[in-house]
């Protein structure tokens, strides 16, 4: 299965590329915005994701240094791994022009544009600490099947599963990975 992105609204459309031959031209109509656009099989003009576009070249060595978010694949989107950075990591649904730094490419209507925030900092002992709070969002943020209150902040650790809308996310940390080795 291949994905193409609508040039107007950035919605992904999935199709079976094995049914077509190289060089063949296909025309799609976006179900979200109605825009018609064409592609040629075998020629990729897929632009970079918002995260890749906004990424600065010198941060490549630090990617994943402060942990990653593993967005679990479901009916709304594909599996994604999103690197975290020191400070506030605003998590929400990707939309063109949305200035969040941890966008999830999904069509899940229950994920808000700015759904929740993970703050990465160091505690008094110099160890990384991860604090999760709701955006505030319309559907809430759940940790261990408990909804976070309006002003509640929850310290989470590597391997913690939390849910935003219909999307589940696992926090992976560097400490967790070094303990496994």
C-alpha cells in the first residue's frame, strides 16, 4: 500500500500501487477537502512532513536523545516515532501551519490540534524527568485508564502508555534503552 498526500489539506490517501504500472498517471480526489490532483506511478514528489521541514540540521545528532514517543498504529494512522526535545513537547494532530513540535499525522477526529504536553527536564540528581499534562483537550488525556484533571500534572517514565482520543502512545526513554542493553 502506498500513501499520497493532498497538496491542499495534507490528508493522506492510501491506494494499492501493485494494480498500476510504472509511468501510469493516476488522479485522486481528496475525501476531506475535495481537491483533485494527479500523480505518476514511480515518481515520488511527496514533500517532507512538518517535523522534517521544521527540523534544524544541527539537531540530527541529538534526535531521540531525550526519548521518543511511539504512536501505535491503528485505523486512523500508521505507526510513528516522534523524537522528544528538552522543554515543552506539544503533542497534537498535524495540520498544515499548526506550530506544534510533536505532530501526529492522523485523521483521528478525537485528537485535538494541541492535545497534551510532555515537559522534559532534569531533576535535582540530573536524571531526565517527563511530566505529562492535558492541553486542555475536548476528549482528555488518559494515563493507565485514568483521565488527567484540568490542572493535573503526572510524572511518567519509560514504557508508560497514555491515550489521546483513540490514539495510544508509549514513552520510550534513553535510560530505559540503556538498562535493556
